[in-house]
C-alpha cells in the first residue's frame, strides 16, 4: 500500500504545533522529501494546508493568489512582490533548513537573485516596484550573509529552534576550555613574527573545522542543546580568528614580519 503524505510548505509546518513538536524530535526534513515518520512532505511551491489555505497571499497588483512564502514575483503578472515577513532565510534562498550548505552554490544563487531584484532594474518602473525591489534586495542580502558563515548560520538555526546564546551561556563553558582560550590569547599577544602567528592560526583553523563538524552533526541528530554548546565554542574560536588577523596587521605595520 502506497504511503500517504500531508503536503505542507515549511511555513505551514512551523505554524502547526503538532508538526512543530515532531520537527523538534526528528529534525530531518527537506524539500520534497518526507520526515522519518513518513507522514509529512514539505513542498517548495504550492501548499493547500493551514495558513496558506486560510490566509493566502495575493499579488498587490493583479490580486492573483501567491503560493509559497518567498515569492519574489507574481506568477500571473510577473510583478515584483513585497517581502513576506514570515519567510525565513532558508526559504528565501531556496535551501532545505539545515546546517550543511554548499556555499559555492549559495553564492551563485545569491548573485542570480540579486541580478533579478537589483533596484537598478526597476528604475523605470512604478514607485511601488522600486520600493519592493530595494526591500527584497536587502532581505536577500541579509539572508545570504547569515547563511554563508557557519557561526551566523548556526546561531540562526538556534533561533529557529527557540534557542540563543547569551552572555551567561558563554561564561558557563567548562573551566578547561576557558583556560585554553586564555592561553591562546596570551600566545597571540606574545607572537613576535609571522611564523609564530601562522602556527597559532593553523591550530585555530583546525579547531574551527572540528567544531563546525560537531555543530553539523548535532543539528542533524536533533540535539539542539549539543549544537548550542558547540556553537558557544565556535564563537570563541571565531573571535580568536579575528584577533589573529588584527595581530597580523599590527606586525605588518611594525615591520616585525
């Protein structure tokens, strides 16, 4: 007997308390693929459930129904639409919601979107279209920049799951880890030439890579609190990376390289 699926776009999926609870426990869902429970299929286009059915979006110009939550243009009159407030960044960039992302493809798609949405293309259009173009271009830019880097992408995923990293969360990291961070900071301050700072940078990059892998695995396993813990560490290592760049610049200016 063929399996039956309820068809939901992601936004309807988020707005259903029952499905949201299941989402938290499984955390494995993709466009046009079912949950592990085998009862829900997510769509990237037409949805006829819950919020889409009860409160369909319509084109501001021709009043045709819009299907989905991140439509940039009306499928009927091809006029640019205002940003949808409920669409999340993964939906805007047409990506399955998850930590692992092919950033090369993401960048290509971002450039293609900006070519279509850039305000210069709408300079001769009505004022509404010019304004919507600027808004959409800004939203796409923010979505891209958030999803491009592992840390900002992970923090955004935490937010979707109702979590965030506060100052107290960072200071509550175990004493051994905090001591490690202090020692690295001291090494950066004591680095007297490019060779010294390069060794520190290589070690830190390896830690960022391992930590990023741990974050990805935690999200894929649905272990949000573990992902949060690894993101706390990734935040520290990313800050160290920025300090290393500053120290390199300082050595260059002083001639100690």
